[in-house]
């Protein structure tokens, strides 16, 4: 059990304390009583994407072998409890944002502080915002400069090449599934559509 403050008079009440059995990824874990819990308001990279394994390790450090207070808000389409999860230092979702191993995805009463935490990590280029996962140039293969972006929350995928209006402002966020391409044919074959700022132009 865990003591927390509640109500206007900050009365101390006992609440159940939970322990972690398994880390699933950077925003999901299983408790020892077999509840699958999804951290509210943030998203972490899939394990197969840039930063995915590092994000899972970061979450493990924050919640493994610790007592947790879990306040479930809703069940998602996968049957997971979407929850506000607290360790002794506070809200775990916000701590993941501060480390840069997750990004702020949706509202909540704590939205302002979490958005601020995410912006600070982005400015410092921590975690997924570092050069390995957020890129403006393809250092691994400099000849392949076409940027392929997946729109967050949608199924549209666009590509841009040098000369497109928004090319210089476009980031390749590998943690979101963005990609580099060597030519337009390759991008189209992968299901990407030419950006509207590229119409009338071709990349040779």
C-alpha cells in the first residue's frame, strides 16, 4: 500500500501499490498481477524503430523494483489500461518526456507541464531528438537525400527532395518511421506520395 494526499484538506489515504513484472516497450508494461498498463498522454517508439530499445530501458529504470501508484483512466482498443502512473518522484509519463525517450501525444490535465518537458528535451536534443533518430541530412548514405515522412495519427506518407518548397524544413524522424530514399521510384514503391510542394518538379 502507498500513502497519497487527497481532497482539499490533503488527507492521507492508503492506495494499492503495484510492482512491475515485465517491460513491454517504452510506454507499456505488465504488473505482477498481470495488468497490462499503457502510460497516458505519451507515445514511445516501437521497439523496431530508432530509440525503441533505449526507450524501453529508460522506462525500466523508472519503474522496475519500485512501488507504483496506478490510476487507470480508460481501456484502449487492445484492452490495456491507459493510466497515470506514479513512482516516488512523480508522474512517470513526464519523466519519460524529460529524458527524451517519449513524445507528448495527447491532452490531459497535466498537459502543459508534459508539453514543456517534451520541448525542453527537444531543445537539448535528448533521446529520440538526437541526431541518430531526428535527422536533417543522411550522413549514413549522403547520396540518398529524399525525405519520406509518415504523418502522425494518419495513414498518409509523403516524400520530398531538394527543390521542394518544404524540403529544408522537413525532419526525418526515424523514431516515427520516417525514411530516406535514393530516388522517387523507390519512394513510390514504398507507398509514399510526392508532397504538394514538389509538383512540377522531378528528382534525378
